[in-house]
């Protein structure tokens, strides 16, 4: 990994949601451009070696700083070091951004209903998209569905309300739908593929998955992505290829 590909950035803020979930914000160099939904490659020096991981950007492309949302992977070389991050620390940022989980990829069907389905830290790219006015202008309905194990892992809930109030002002088609899979008393508590197959998700939202109008983005647990993709295909939706089709995905680890 050539170090010239990276710039050195400073940590400006660290926010801890739980023992294993945290967010951090760092300086953004002028050369770092990205589209909402893309990811950055962040490096840490571990025992004199640069260790690099991909992180979707939470911030909007118009922000002056860069925010990321992370889980601590037990015994993971990267996050077990990253979790001790403090304001003022230095991180390496690869100069270019990556990824195709962007709204620009959709040509057909035309934008009408947007479903953003996340598990855990897979929420990040959707927060970026929701902080882009273009997203709100393009879609009549926007459903942000966020599955976590326990209520304490529901990070960013207040920010989501603030983002919807600011960026979606005057937009009446936004719904935030939390799923808490290990709380049997939660309104929605089954895994996403089950909630799609049995129609409960559509019932909760009041909208159906429709091959003619739905853009569905999946981000998070790779097994969730696979299983949910299959559940959506059963409903007649297709993978988005060369601009056409309903489903776009990003595995998160
Ligand atoms: P998670 O296990 O991904 O669970 C988050 C949500 O996804 C829960 O609601 C969970 O439901 C649901 N889910 C899990 N598998 C699913 C599937 N096949 N279909 C549908 N929904 C599914 O939890 P997490 O806390 O985000 O991550 C857990 C572990 O994943 C971490 O401890 C870490 O080892 C690894 N991870 C690694 C990275 C990385 O960058 N290397 C990033 C994130 C996570 P249930 O409650 O039913 O399981």
C-alpha cells in the first residue's frame, strides 16, 4: 500500500453510541470528492504498518468535514485500534473515493419510490444521500428502514429526524422504519427478508414493492444483503445493471 495515495487528516470529534458503536469526524482535504453513498478508505498505523479499511461516508458531499460510523469488531486489527481514537489523532485517508451505491446509477425505472434498507453501520451511506436535496427532489416516497439487534443500537435516530426536517422540509413522503430484531415487543422485529416475504414491511409503510416504481438499496450484513435480494426477486424486482433494474447493494464487510 503506497502511502503517497493517502493524505494525513485530523480527528475532530468522536461520539460513542454504545460500547461497540461509535462515530468519528475528521478533516476533509479539498481534493477529496465523493458522491453520496460512496466510501472512503481509511488507514491507521498499527505496529508501523498501514492497515486500511473501507468506510461509507455519513456526511453529505457538501460538508466541510467527513463523518464515519463504525462498529468494534472483536479482535479486529483495525477497529480494536480505532476504538481508542481521540480528538487530535491522525488518520490516513486515501485521496479518491469508491463505490457504486449511488442514486445516479438508476436510469430505469424512473425515480419514484426509494427504499433504503440498512442493518447496523450499513446506515451510513443512506445518511449521506438524505443530506442531499437532490434525493428529496427526485423521489415521491423515501423509506429508510434500519434493522438493529437492540434498541440501544439504534444510532442516529435524532439526526434522522433533523435531516428529514431540514432537507425534506415540505416533503410528505418520508418514513423512518426501525426494526429491532431481538425485542419481541418491537412493532417490527423479524429480519428483513421475512418482513418482505410476509408483507409486514409494506403494510407498515403503506406502499408496495413495485418493479415499475421502486428503487431499493441494501447495505449492511452480507448475509442480509443476499437474503433480502432473493426476497425482493421473488416479488419481481430485478438487480440494477447498466442503469436498469430495481436493486442496488453494498456489502459492508
Ligand atoms: P448484525 O449481526 O449485522 O445485526 C444487525 C442487524 O442485522 C440485526 O437486526 C440482525 O438481526 C440483522 N441481520 C443479521 N443477519 C441478517 C440476515 N441474514 N438477514 C436479515 N437481517 C440480518 O450486527 P452488527 O452489530 O451490525 O454486526 C455484528 C458483527 O458483524 C460485528 O460484531 C462484527 O464482527 C461484524 N461486522 C464487521 C464489520 C467490518 O467492517 N468488518 C462491520 C460491521 C459488522 P438478528 O438480531 O436477527 O441477528
